[in-house]
C-alpha cells in the first residue's frame, strides 16, 4: 500500500498518454468481445432447435414447395405427434431499411408447435379468428412503433402486390436464441391471396421421442421417395445449422480480421507502456541509490501495467456486455440472442492478463535488473 | 576511527578494446563524523570512488568497508537494504522524481522502513525544516529552483538518518547564491548533527567547506589537506 502513491504518480505523469493507452486496450477488448460474440451467437443459433422437432423440406431445395396434402400422411407415421407448415414470404416494409422475416404459417398448429413463442391468450384467439391478421415479435413492434390492432402493409417481392395485415398479437421469445423480430400470418390467407392453395414451404414434425428422430426421418423420406416431390428430413437443429453454415466464412473472416486488429492495437499499447517505462531509467537508478530493492521496483512497474490493462479490460468488456444487453442488439434479426457470454468475458480477461505480462514484464525486469551505474550512465 | 576503509582498490573499465584503469591500488580511510571533499580534474576517479563507497558500483579488486559492512563483496540484494539504512546519496542533478512533491520525494527512503505514516510524516517535516523548505512541501520539482531542488535532495538523503551522506557535485549546476546555501547546509549537517559527509567536487570553494580535502589525479591520491573552515 505504501507504494500506491508512487504507482499512481507514475500513471499520472502523462495523463493523456495513460488515457489513450487505457482507451486503446478498452477498444481492443470491446472489439474482441463484439467479434467473438458474433461467432458465439452464430454457433448458438446452429445449436438451437427443439429436440423433438424435425424439419421436412423438398429434397430438391428449400425454394421448392411441398404439397399440402403431405400433412395428413405425415401425421399417420408412427411416432409423429404433430405437424405444422410454413412458407417464406419475403416482403418489404416501408423503405426496406430494416429487414425482417415474414412467414405464412398454419396458425393453430404452428403456435402449438412453438411454445417458445409466448403469445397472450386473447391475442392468440384473435389471430385464430381473423384471417388477415398477423403476430409480430416484440422488437418489431418497438422498432416500427406499431400497435396491436394497426394495419401494416407489406410489399410482396416473391408474391407481388400490397399485402395488408392487421397486427393482432405480439410474441415474446422464451428462448433468447429465438428471433423476436419476425412476422407470422395465416397460411390460409396466403393461399387465398395467391390463388394457389395446397403448397407448403416446409413442414415441421413433432415426434414422441428424440431418440426416434433418425427412424422417423427415414420413414418420412421413404414415404415420399417415389412421389413427384421427394423430401429431405432432418432435425430442426440440423436445419438451423445448415443456415448457420452460410455464416461460416463470415465467422472465419471476422475471427481472423478481428484478432489481427485486436493484436495490432494491443501491440501499439504495449509499446506505449514499455516506452513510458524506458523513459524513467534515470528515476529507477535514483530509487535504487536510495535503497529500493529490485522486487519493489519490479512490483511498481508491473502494478502500473496492471492498472492500465485491467481498467482498459474492465471498460472494454463491461461496455460490450452492458451496451449490447441494454440495446437488445440482434443485428436486425440476423443474430438473435446476441449477448456477450461469460466465456468471452473470461477470455477477454485472459487477454488482458497476457497483455499486462507482455507489456509490463520486460520493463519490470529491466528496472529490477538494470545496474544502477549503467542506468545512470545511459542518461548522463 | 575510520568509518570508510578503502584497501588496495582497483577499478578498470573496458571501452571498446581499450582497458581503462581508474584506480590501481587505492587505499584510503574516511573518519566517522568527518566532512571530506574529494577533488580532482575530470576523469580523476572522484565520482567512481563515491559510487564504489555507496555500493552503486563494484571494484575490480580490493575491499571497501563502510561502518563494518563489506560493501565491495555484498550482493545487489544485500546492498539495497544496506544503502537504505546507511547511505544518503545526492547526485549533481535530476535527483527528484518529477511526479512527486517535495514531501513525497523526501518520504521515499522512509517507505522502505517499518515506520508508521505518522512517524514518517514527522521525519519528513523535520528534514524539510532542516533544509529550510518547510513552506515548499507541496511543490513539485518543476516548481522549485535549482538550489531548492538540491536542498530537497539533501533532505531526502538525511531523512532516514543514514551513516554517511554522499554528494556528487551537488553544486555543479547551481548559481553562487544557491551553492552557498547548499554548502552552508552541509556544514551544518556535519557540525550540528554529526553527519559524516563525502563530497565530490571540482570547485575549490565548495571543497573549502569540508574539514578534509583529498586530491585525486588519475586514480591516485596525490594530496590530503585540512581545509580552513570558513
């Protein structure tokens, strides 16, 4: 404690430089936390999916629909306890600056299949009653300032024209990985508008036991193997993971560039800290002539490095954690559940610790080992 | 009684391929309670001798004993606490840490002791009072004159009540008036407080403040004279 004043005085020697060095570390660790959270969020999305849900697609590709009459045949397969279906709509709202996904769904079976989408009972009933109604995520309501009961017009791109829906409900995800800025509307309304009833984009099949997933998926695909629209069935997790793999290279790129940027900033700040220490060679010699032992001088220099790096790390990682949480950030729906994980914070703290050692150890050892007479001659 | 005993000390430096012998068998005693000035031209070895006695540097061979401690054979780890306890050192310039106030600079040697904060405070204020800087305790070095800086350094050198105070050209950068103040202070420390003082200088006027003047030339003690204390 006696030497705290000495440590603080040294840190206050070039206040602007100390501030910039600390800010550099804070920025580096903020970037690190942000970029790593992109990667962990994509990975978490890839892992998400109900263990008891399978997704059945057209074997040719997701853009090719499946006949709606598959639903009854799917329900008849042993082990299947529920079936629902959905269609990607792909519309634009307003100036289209804020993208969000819209899906035509079979209202009752879809909400039953996804209890993670929490909708108040009265709103759910209204959705079931009114054909042209829609349920939107809480975030969409906040972003666009919509209100329940308001009419919202979406411009169709795949299915052209103005599509007006009445917002009848708001869903709140009970699982943070589930996107909260989607719009779902009724499939029968969709069928009616496009005048082409009887198609589904994909099916979601609920099964009795996750252990039966392989067997049931095979049974589904076998059932439609020789039909005009053969299917490809997998777990919902695998389905989400296939979307996540589209991020694959982005993750790699972000990870690589991000780490390079972080490393560069850290090297600059480490250099600033070492330079600051080298400037004080004479003072170290004076302290040694007074009788300051090597271990104390080592400790003082290391303490300075610790204060700068730990404050920088606390600010950088803390701001990342609080900022994304407070802003409920999800990259316009692309990264649902975007939140800095404990693992990222621990890793960031580890980097800060390494930086402290890298930047503090060399000057600290130099300060401790430098013979007084050599240090005095160097500056005289 | 000799406080400092220097016996057959050799010291040589290597400058490139050239070997420079500073001392080739210097033997010298410095009595306790004395005020000794080391004089000589540049390169005569005065500062080197002071550094050797303070344990800041090591002789190539020979022995140096200060108050019974074999300084020349002590390890750096042993020398640090020994210096803290027995040596007060003042350089020609840049003695003070610019980020600390006069008070904090003077307190530095006491941080190495077991004294309480209150005891440290009393000692620091006393030392600053002795050097006549009681009204400058909160001033940073940049806010002090050259003379005041040196007096602060002297306060720091005496605050832990060391066995010997060593000064390397303490007036070398000062004007006449400031030099007088510093020299008067040294005389007072020696006469009033009984401090053993070793002063390196090439200024005859400064040396005349001491009770004994030793003349070095090319590492050899060429003359010892009793100064007429003014």
